[in-house]
């Protein structure tokens, strides 16, 4: 018999519901993750109790989705979604059921779920409830829909992208039946909001297998929400520096950075401008001069379309725009590049982007470029060790210091501070208040 260790707080909610005559199970992702040895992030509960009955049984509840039968039960600072068994009505917009009907049947509730591995329930009393072969699919490491995949994707088109995302997260295959349905219905993904697509895309990219974005491409999904990616998948790179198409290079490069949202997005977008600047010389060698600026513009356009937050957008666009830079191997140029990119944190990420880009190039050029990067990183470590100033706020004098020294406030003051900083950037040992005040008097 399968045993799942349920956290005490979730267990108490199950006990209260059962002691009052209702059925109650943990359900969905927490069951799936427990069965494959992953730690669940959330413990969702499904029950025969109506939302009103749930609210009467627990002191602190939040009506998070009461129209769909969901009440969040609070236990201290922890919240647990408790949802009444339900049957979904007709999906008119490819996302939401027009109406939901509460039911007393657990099987009817599980039947409406997307994939077999997400349609299992568990209670300490009844054990595992697996009506659609989810456990076998976990053992066989495959993504399969509950019932007809065409019906499931017709109900909610985002499920097609979720299939790819789960495959990437878990290392599972997607059945041919599911892939065929995705190809047939891929165009309906256009009915799904940008925010929901963005969320699934990010989960896929920060998974252990970001390169499985290729599956979304092969099934026609990226053509709907990111056709720019389809263009680089078709972009050849007949160049001594490259061994792949621009798209395949991108898929490899994404694997070479940590599973960080901004870094994975930067690698996704870093070469998207190549088709716009593609040219072939008289020797038949392909070139992509200035592609970084075009890639940055495309990254900005796509991220705005997918409703990314401004902080992530700014960081990703900076890294994409800078990825082709090769600072000279001296401390001044390293400091200058770090300043122009946006500071120490972004320069650290820039180094990771450079390394990932190089490791996805032709084997014949990797060693030489990695030697360069190794020296660049050595210089950067020295810059950090010495605490060299990399921004105006690290300058030993401020506008208030200049005013106290007799300088009139105004636009000229900013120009003076900028000039002083650029000098200190080149000669960090001059970052001393007395010296800088003396220099400012002659400006």
C-alpha cells in the first residue's frame, strides 16, 4: 500500500473534515511529487464538503475562489486550498468553464483534471485513489491526459504548454497522442492570456531541462506566442565559431547558466536578432554584425508582449545587449564595462552569460575563448577584492560636499561629479575626498 507523509497542518484539515462526516483527500501535484520523492510546494485538498460547510468548520478562511468551490483555510501563516468536488461546465473561452457544478463524487472531480499524474488523490484512511493510471505513468515517466487529450486541451489551451513544462521539469516523455493533439490545437493557445503563458514559459526555462523548449517549437506552440524563436530555429550559422543553428545554439546555451529566471531568459533572447542582420560574404561565411542590439530590441518587445515585470525586463535586456562585448584584459576596462552595464551584480551575470554563450559554440574555438574568460574573471576578482568604485554613489564626494565647498547647485554640478567619477574609474586610488574637492575647484 502506498504511504504519503502529510504535513501536520494539512493532516488536521483532513481530520476535521472527516470527523464531521465529509470525504477529504490531498490531491494533484502534492500527491504526484510525494510519489516521486519531490517535496511538494503546496498541499491542496479536495472534499465533498461545500464551501459554506468548510467555512463553518474552520475559524480563519479566505474566499480565494469560492465561485469555483475553493476556500483557503489558514493555520497560522500557512494557507491550504480546500476545494469542493466539482464538475466543470462548458469552456467557452478556452480557459474558464462557463459554470461549475458541485458533486459528491471524487471520481467525477478527478475526471476533469489535465494529466493522469495530476489526477490522483490520497487520504490516510483510503490510501491512494488512482483511477486513470497516474502511478503507472509516473513509473513509465510519461505525460498522458485524463481521457481524450483533444477534449482536455479544448477546455483549457494552456494545458498544451503545461504538458511541455511538466515534461521538462520531470524529465518525462510526452505521449504521441498528446503531441498530435497539441499540433492540431496549437493555434488555440492564442486565446490564453499573456500572463498565464509567461508563467508556464518561465517554469519551463528554469527547469532542469530548458532545452525542452524545442518540444514546444516542434508542436507549433512557440509559433503562437513567440514566433521570433521559430525564426532562429531556422537560422543557419555557417561560421567557424558555430556548430549549430542559432536556435540550437540557444537551447544549448540555456543549459549552461544556473536555473535563474533572468539568466535563462537572457540566453533565450541573446541571439534572436541574428536573422535581421544575417549576411554571407564572398567565401560563403555567415556573419551577424550588430546582432546584440537587435536581440535586445526583440527581447524588450517579446517581454512586454508577455507582460514581464519591468525589473526582469530591464535586467534581461541589459544582458542581451551586452553579451557580445569583450572587455580588454585590464582592470580599467573591466571596471568601465561593469559601470556601463549597471554595476557589480549585472557584471557577475554578464560573465555567466559570456561563459554560457562560449560553451555553446564550435568546439574548435571554445578553449581559446575560455582562456580569455578565465583571465577576465581573474581581473574581476581583483577589482572586487580591492573594492574599486563602480558607481557614482561610491564616489568619495557628493553634491552636498561640493556645495559645502562653495559650488553653486545646478546642472554643472552633475557634470563635475560625472567627470570626477570617470577619473576615479580609471584611477581608483584617487577616490579621496580631499583630492576630489581640489580637482573640482578647477572645473
